[in-house]
């Protein structure tokens, strides 16, 4: 259900390069959530630096939302970045699982799998 990959690149390097690398693959960055800062501001501290990036590919979003409005609960694509066991971890929701659960077929399924391939390429680019 969750696709993860790791890299030996420092977390700071991945975070600094993520937006530009995503743009090259056709994704725009809609926003970020730095959970360590967010929770600290609410009085709850966590030790791990976890940042979630919200990525959007407008063509894919347009196709998906026109075909199946309820898929909106999975959008935009989210990519989590954090450090664990000496490595930088990148994680996202497995799109194949979503497609199977919703019964999407045909051209939309093919297109969504192409988008997932781009997300995986982004995640494995370090």
C-alpha cells in the first residue's frame, strides 16, 4: 500500500532538490507540511524531521477527477521524506493499490500508472 525507497543522500539535499526534480517530471509543488515544526507549534514535539510534499500533475488530476470524483481523497500526490536508520526515506501511496480498489481500467489506468512511474523515478533519483 505504501511505496518506499531509501537513499544515502542527506535529508537536507533531498529536500533542497525535490521541487526542481519534480518540476522536470511534470509535477508542481502545491505545498509542504513540516510535521516537526507543525506539531511543536501545537505543543507536541517529535524528534524526527518529517516533511510531506504535495505534488500535482494537472493533466493526470484532470483526467482522474473527471472520471472518478471520489479519487480526490488521494490527491494531490503526497511524498513523505524523513531520516531513518542512517538513510533518507522517501514514501508515497502505492497508486496500483488505489487503481485496484477503485476498479479503474482502460486509458485512465494506463495514464495513472505512467504518473506513478514518474513519481517512482523522482523518488529514485538520488
